[in-house]
C-alpha cells in the first residue's frame, strides 16, 4: 500500500521560490574585487537567476549540460549556483587553486560546455585556455578593462534574458545538479555529482538543530570557505533556504578585511579552515579592545580545529567554535562536535577536549569503522577506517567504470580516515590512513601531536609526518612554524609533550620552517614535507 502524499520533487527551484516569496527583502552583500560593496535582495537574485537561465538556454545550454565557473564568492556566483541547476543543467565550480594542468583536466573530463570566469581571474584562465574546448566563454566584468578575445559579457548576457520565459526544472529529483572535483594530494582529481535531492536533504540535515549549525533568518552569514570548494560547505543553499543575510568577501580573505566585514555587516556566523581562523584570532589578539564583533559561531572544517583556537575564541571573545568533518564525496558535511546533555555536565577542560573531536553524524549519515579484524566496537578506543553512507554521499565517481577502491561491496564510502567511535557515536579522527604513524606496531596520531604542539605559546603551526626508522619502522618528525618574535628549545617542546603523551609518541626530531605548505583548500600538504625530509636525509629514501 502506498501512502497518499503528493509526488513533490526535491529540486533546487523549491529553494529559489522559498527565498523569493518569504525572504524577498533580505540582503545579499558582496565585497567585490575592486573593493566596492554590492547590495541587493533575494528578490533581485531570483529575477536575475531567471534571466540568466533563459539567456544560457539561448546560448545552447540544455538539460544535463555542464557549465563551469571560475569565480570568487560574490552575488554573480550565487546567481550561477541557482540559474544553472534550476534550468536542468549542472554547475561545475572550478577550484582556482588547482594547477593549470589539473584545471584543464577537470574541464575536459567533465565535458563543460560553457565557462563563466571572473575578469580578475582571466590570468588564471589563460594558463589553461589553450588546452580546453568550450563553446562559449562568459566573463564577469570587474575592472575598467575592455573584454576581447571573443569573451561574452556576463552582465549583457543576463540583461538579454527574458525572465517571463523561464521554466524551472521540475524533472527527476535524482538528476545531477552540481559537480565538484576532489582536491586530493595524489592522482588526478575525481568528479562528484550531487543530485537535486541530495542537495535538498543535505540542506535540511545541515540546518537541523542536532547538527549545531542551525542558523536562521535572523543570522548574517559570511562563508570564508570558497564557493569553488565542495559547494562552500552548503552555505549558499542553507542561507537561501532560511533567508539568512549572506555576506560574500570576494577575493579579500586576509584577516584585516574579514574582521572589517564581520564588524560592518554584523556577521553572526562564519566558517573556514583553521589556518584562516588562526590568522583572525592573532589579528584580534593584537588589539582586543579595538574590535566589536557579533559573531556567535565559527564553523571549522578542512582539518581539525586546534584546541587553542577553540578555547581562545570562547574564553576571550565569547564565540563558540564548532568543529566539523566531511568530504567532497559527502556534499560535504558529515559530523559536528555538538554538545549533548552528556557533554554539558562535564568540566570545561573536558568540554574543550570534546570540542576538537569530529563529533556526531548529522541526520541521514550512518557511520561504522573497520580494521584488519573486521568492524570495530564503539568503545572510543579501537581504531579503524571510518566508513559512511547516506542520501547525500556519493556511491561512485563521475566517468569511472569501477569504484576506485573507495567503496565497499555493500555500498559504504571508505573515507580514508582512521577513527575511534565512542559508545554514544562520537567520532574522533586520529589520522588519515596515509598519515597515521605506525611505530613498533603501535599507532601514533599525527593530528593529536599537531594540535598539542600548536597549543604551545611559541608555536603558530605544526605538521607531523612519519619517517623511516630501522628499529621501529616509523617515527614521528615535526615541522613547526614559530610565532612572531618567539623562540623555543628542543627540551622545552619535549617536556611540553611529555605531560600529554606516552614517551614513544614524542617526535624524534624537529625542523623550524617559515611556513607549512598547504593544499588548495588549506590543509597541510604533508607529501611536500615528506619530499623535503627525504631531500635533507637522502640516506632514508
């Protein structure tokens, strides 16, 4: 017997209609590349979205076609986020921090039909333009420079569209709507295809009270995370769904400009990687009385939040830091370190210990762990590779016949993260499978060591790698970046760590460097550090 409910498809036009009809006067604010500020409303957004969709159809874009964007965070990029999938095509944001070779690869692999480029990013585009074949190149004008080389003007394209001709995509909710390519450190990027249904369910899951992210129409949200990375963690769709004011920083991602936007626009929610938030914290600490903030929550993702970051923002500024974990393959939010009634009863120090864990799965995400002996018990001690499944988690990569070893026979995604799971389902990721250090048969978490090192008052950043050892197979080695005008001795670091870890966890060596290499999304690039180590220690290769 079937239930007697309407056959209501979960497609992105539902979010657009909701934003326009319920929150039409709410603001969308963009700090543009030329340092001017653009303001308009959700109603303005909806009109321009319809015009852009009609214009793209006139240029030959059809259902299922991929349209790439090479853009910063701003209102025109948000228009593309809606116009392209709401007409039945697939938006494909390009990670502008990929190498030119990888950018050409993903455009060709995705078979993008049209590409929309920020004018200020044309130098990036020109580096791979000759390697791709697209039918049209549309440029978002942002400077006084004229457009040539056959480029189409984005604003002229929008103006040409007759919004009365717009027909919203009302087809199969399982149809592709959004394409992202992973930013892995090995091999070619892999394509992930989000469906309309998966985006809607991810939006609802992210905004549920138990996720800890639950912002509302009252909030002013500034995503520091780029819109070219995993749909900006879902921020653009989440905000539009609830009518929150959106603030886009464009390319101005330095601490000074971000803090200025936090203050002038009275931002209440933001999110980004730990390295960016550490920069903001250091800037605030330089003159704590100078700034007035309305921030109530900072979402951290990309890599684990250092305990110092969590504690400092809460104790000094009254701002909660919410540690999150996810993957491009997961749309991307998977878990959040929310405080349950159990955690609310423990001491403040224990709460900070909990806050840097990856936390509990958001609604619709199921978890389990597996090691060489089988599924691990939920005891908070036994480590294994984390596996996940759910309605907004990929089951395959785009254009690949096989499953690339990332999926189990019974349909779970193998995350590559080594974790423990507590009896109440709290995840603590100990390391990436490729980064965990196995010394004398015992596992050592490089993440735990890094977070501890970054709590030292003289250390700004730290990255730990495993290096070969004749006796123990592998031993930890740490690269550290000192804070400005700070010094530290080897004995001081070892004594600091000795109070927290067993003796065999203490790194065998340290190297002080000026900066730690990072991936395109701000994670520590440990492969580069390993290459550096082997260059300095050729006898270990």
